[in-house]
C-alpha cells in the first residue's frame, strides 16, 4: 500500500530544489505557514495586540498597524474599524 501524496507535493519539491531543506523540513515549514495563515482574525488580532503592547506601542498605534496588517494578509480579512478591533481585544 503506497502512502497518499502530500497535498502540496509540488511546493515541497520546489522548496527542496531551491533551498537546503530536506523533504521533512520542507513539509514542516509548509505546515507552519499554512497554520499561520489559517489563524482566525480574532485570534490574530489578540495575539498581535499583545505582542505590540509588550513592545510599548500605544493602542492608537497598535490598532492602526493591525488594520494595515490585516489588509496585507494573503487572504485579506474584512476591513475592521478601530472600535471592532478594540472589541475583539477587550470584549
């Protein structure tokens, strides 16, 4: 019985061709990237808010940055107002 092919077999082959990654490492990188971009908007906003707040940024700067980051994601999230971002973070 043969193992089923990886759903991103062509990407894995590309990564192993152009980088020093082996097949297992390439598969882990792809899985990590997919997980990163699969993070729900609410979780992303909460996580990034905490990270940026830990760096000492004010909420005004954080919410402006979050709005820009969300718009630039590969599959862009819907545009959220500052009030909507604040409600995600603080409930």
